[in-house]
């Protein structure tokens, strides 16, 4: 029982046989030689044949000058002297043969031509020059010798042509080795780099010196390899970051999940009164909220990492800060937020990302700094930058922690419990996505100042 091709799996397409560049160059040289030598040989063969015919015609013309004086006497002379094998002569008068040698030539029009007489080729000259009216003289000589000489010469031409083709192919093979050596060297360099990639140490670019095409190919290959190296480095960095991020995320989520499991076991195994049960449920709710907050922040971080330049649009920074301030006061009634912004401050950016950064900054001021007052400012400054600042009157951040708090899952010593440690990491990420930076400075309201410094890009 046989299986169908579909059941056996896809059939691999047969790979076309490929040849080396050296072989192709030698073949091209041989092909060029074939074409050129063939043309020259054809011309030479025709020239040899024509030259031999001209020599025969010259011999006939010389003999005819004597024969036409007395053609009938010439017939007798040829017959008596035994020249019948070397010459044939036929005289006709008004179409009838009046004199002929042993070989009678056929009636032909005036001129020179090759004819076959009794299976033997003759070169015949037919003329009426210096003859009475109606009399025609045909003088012929055997053409076998001339044909033999022509064939011999043509064989020499053919032999020379074949030798030339073989020499062209051999020289093409030898010279092609030197011609394609830069390409071969370039191929080996690329193959060596592909076989043993080193992502840690950048490798020297490949070289194609010696041939213009090889140099251009080397430039193209180096450009491609640089992009490949950059992509590999970016991939390796992304994988390393993903591993670290996954490990830290798992660690951060393990604590609330462990607490939730403990609370669930207590609820399942112990006989609790109503007050104890309420405390356990409150603790479960807090742990669940912490997990949900962490997952939400992780989702936002991942979303930020997936953005690209096409997502940047014209963004009114002043209007964005004003909306963030009003929403913050609605969510935190104890907080008062003032706005200071340029009249028109439009730049290309990620509206949702910038809004997320300002929202997180105000949320941190309330939750971890216990701030009751905040000032959000947005101005364009000399040097082509936009500076967004959030001042508050909260507890602030110790100077030694102001850089570390932007790391993922880092919680400052003055932070309240229950945070995910990702709020300021989101702020730093958005600043980086906009080509800027985020940092802390001394505040003017007694607390801390968060600064977002972004490059200005005209919004279109």
C-alpha cells in the first residue's frame, strides 16, 4: 500500500545545479571564442574556396588566349600530346560539336563555372572571343586538385578553430581564477562570520579590494552585517531584559500570591468569628489589589515597549497637563493642583504615554508622598526642549534614592505599602520613548520636583 505525497509530507523542490563563478567565466570565454572563431572560420573557408576558384580561372584565362587562336588545331594538339587528363576542349558551331578532346564538355553559356562530366568535376571557361559567328569554345581543367587543396586548407582552418576554442577556455579558466579571487575571498569572509558569530565582540568588516564589483558587494554585505549585528545585539539585550523582567515580576507577584494562599488556607481550616473573617477578607482584597496593580503596570510597560515612531502624533502638552490635573483632583479630593503652561505647546509625541507619566507622578505624590498641593508646569526652553515639572509638598525622596526609584520594582524608603514599584519606571520609560529623560530635583513647594525633559518636535 502506498502513501500519497500529501500524507508523506511536502516534497522538497529540486535545487538547480549551480556552477562556480570561475567555471562560468571560463565557459563564457569559450562561448565567446566559439562565436568569434566560427565567424572567422566561415569567412576563411569562403575566402579559401574563392581564392582557389580564382586561381583555376586565371589558368583557364591564360590557356584560352592561346586556344582561341585556332581552337580546332588546339584540340588535335591536346589529343596528340596526351594532355586529355589535364585539359578538355570542345568547339561548337551553331550548337553542333565540330571538334573535341576525349572529354566532351557540355554546352554552357559564356563565363566560368564548375560542372561534372562523367562524375569528374571540371572548371570550365566558355567563350566566343575572337571566334567566327556561331562558334563557341569551351575549355576545362579538372577541379579535383583544387577541391582537394581547398578541403585540406579548410581542415587546417577547422583544426585551428578548435585549438583556439580550447585555448580560450583554458586561458579563461586560468585568468578567471585571478579575476574572481576577490569574490572568493569575500565569500570566505562572510562564511566565516556566519559560521562563528560573536555577539559580544564586534568583528572587523569584510574586504573586497581588487575589483570594483567586489568592493561594492563588500560595502553592501558590511551594511547588511552591521544591521544583522545590531538586530542580534538588540534581540540579545531584549531577551536579557525579558529574562530579568520576568524573574523580578515573578518575585514581586509571589509575595501577594503567597499571602493570598495563606489567607485562603486559614479560611478553609480554621473556625473564625466574624471579625477575624473580615480581617482575612480585607487582607485578601489588599493582596488582590496589589496583584492587579502590578499586572496593570506590567501591561502598560509592555505596551510602551511596543510603540514606534508611527504612533507619535501632534500633542498639546498644556491641554494634556490640564486634564491630568483635573482628573487627579477628582480622584484625590484632598489634593490641589495648579497649572502653569505656555499658551501653545504642541509637539509630536505619544498622548497616552505623556498622560500616563503625569498621572503617575501626581499619584505618587499623593500615595507615597502624602502631598496635598502640587504644581504642574510645561514650558518650551531654549535649546529645543520641552520641560514638564511636577512639584509637590509631600515627604520627598532621599537624594541617595532619586536615581534608583526609576528602576522597576524599586520602592523608596518613604513609600507607602501596597505599591507595585512600577509607577516611576513607567514615567522613565515614557521619557525615553520620547527621546528625553526623567529625573528628580529639589522642589519649590517643600517636597520633591519630578522633571520630564523632552526634545521639541514640531507637531504636524
